C-alpha cells in the first residue's frame, strides 16, 4: 500500500484546519505529496493547475461546496481529471446521489483510517488491472445476485465507471456485504464478478427503481480481461455507481 500511495499527489479540501492537517499528515507519512484547499473554489484552481491524482473533499463548505467541486471535476474535458472522495459529517447528499454524481467513495467523520488508505491506494492502479487480477474470495457466505432477464429493459442492470446498480424487489443484502453478481450486457456478453454493497433502496421512489448499488471488487469468467473491457465499454461516463433511474 505504501508503495502505491507514495507516488501520488493528493489534494485535501476542508474548511476545518485541524482535519486538513490530520489527513495530510497521514499521507505525508507514507510519502505522498499533499496540497490543501479550504473551499471548493480554491480546490478547483489547484485542480486546473494539473498534477492532482486524487481529491479528498469535505461536502459542506463556505462558498463552492464539495458537490459543486465534484461536478466541475466530472465535467472537465480531460482524461486526467482526478477522482474525488467525499468525507463529511453531514448528510448533505445521500450515498446514492454521491456515487451517481461520480464520487468514488464516501466517508463520514471521523473517518476509518485504513479504509481511506485502501481507497486512495486503489487510485494508483487502473480498474482494468485491479478487476482482472484480484482473487475470487470464494465463500459460501457470499450472496449471489443475478439479473432477472425476463423483467424487461426497464429493470436491467445499469453499469457505472466503478460499479453497478442491480434491480431487486426482495432478498436485499446489507450495506458493506460482499456479494457476487451476474448480468448480460447489450451484445449478449455475460459479466460475472463480485463487489461490496454501498447502498440499498428497498422500495421504488419516483423515477427510481428498488435495488442495490455495488462497487466492483473483481470480474471473473473464462476470459477475465475481455469481460473487464466489455464492462468498461458499457459504463456511463460520469456515475461511479448509477442511481438506478427507471427508463
């Protein structure tokens, strides 16, 4: 982990100086280069200068907040736009909304140190490499979720940059559960993998289906790399995990 983090340039954004100092210290100890900003406007200036690998941002701040910063970053016409991690003590945005807007992770305050380090370390590896090489984590306790292909187009799996929305009407897993999944993409290719449940919606809401948001851990099958590439080709351009809109 340290080897992955020490080559990163990290931007920490928060209007609490003590928190900025604490988070910066954690990553500087591991050899990362850390820059700081105290609101979204300042952070956007730093991002536009280039060289930022990942952003760790508060949500509620004076002036431009973390959500607006995320939207600007996701709209940037650059392949080098850094991924954004949210860290907040307030419920200004739901988990579903944050992942749909493009955040790659959401932490509360106080944050869990090791989990934050794991997410940041993952930024140093491409999704293709990570998803195609990680072990299966076989266990009889892993819940299997399979797309209902008789449900029609409206209730199909939706694919994001880092996860999937899987429609469900019953038998919901719990947040943080490791589950396996299987679904078919448009050209008939079946994608199998596993991942962590990041949010659960037990009943449909206006314009939204019931189901779960899953962050991909690994993708498997007889041709793993081909499955990963198919997954990436069919992912949307913004959402990390799609919110599950009805179509």
